[in-house]
């Protein structure tokens, strides 16, 4: 290896980190615009929020479906990464579980429109759903195991079933402005507590 090659390799790593950060900022901006304006929001609105040109978005995401998929995967990854962080920083495993379930519920409520658009492409939607399950069920299971080991919740709770229950509670948020999905989810999580006989 030449000396110049080593310097080039070192320069590439920060550039890759910058590119990753820029793409994450773009996906965060797109998610925020989708929440307020729907998935059909103009690309120029997303570009303005991200502080980039429209061409930058098309360079990363040539079609709107690519951007929607990118946002969906990015939000799944953010939710997955939050679990261990909450467990490490929280006052108790149950507190971490409660916070994570709230994040998960927010994700479900705000991303319902994304899922509806993606369902048109059945094979693509199935792949994304599998990604969702593969990334999030183990995180939920880890939080449940920690709360069970701490004696804070009942031991008979299955991560996938709990996530399905939360998902079902979040469905009503679309059709009724008076329906408070977060409140229903809080009641569900409170019901996980171990009761002394």
C-alpha cells in the first residue's frame, strides 16, 4: 500500500459518515413532512425541510416509493435502536419498556399512511413487514425479559403478541379524532405489571 492510499482510506471514512448523516437528516425531514402533509407531499417541501436541493433527494431516492421505503426502514431502525438505549438509561426495565412501547405506538400511528401506500406492491410490502418484525420483535422481547427478571411484570407475555395488541389499539387513531391511542396503549402496558396476591 502506498502512503497516498492510506490517506485516501482515512478520508473516505469521514465522507461516508457525512453521507450517512446527510441521508438520515433527509429521511427525518421526509418523515416529518409525511406526518403533517401525507406521503404525496411535494418533494420540494421535503428538500426545504432537509436544507438540500431537490436533486439531492432524487439522487438518493429516484422514485417516491424509494423515499417512502427509506423513511419506513429508517423509522424501524430508530425504534429498534431506542430499545437498548432506553434499557441502559432508564430508572427501571418497566420504565424502559413503557417508553419504548410509546415510541412504537407513535411509529405505528404516524406510519400507517406509509404502510397503506406500500401495500399496493405486495411483495415489497411483505419484505418490509418481515424487516419490521425481524428488527422490532427481538427488541421488545429483550425489554420484556429485563422487566420480567426484575420482577416488574408477569412472565407470560409474548413480544409478538404484545406488539400486535399495540398495533390493534393504534388502528382507531385514523378514523376518530377523539380516540387516544397513546392512552389505550398506556393502559395495556400498565396491565402488564405483576400483581401481588
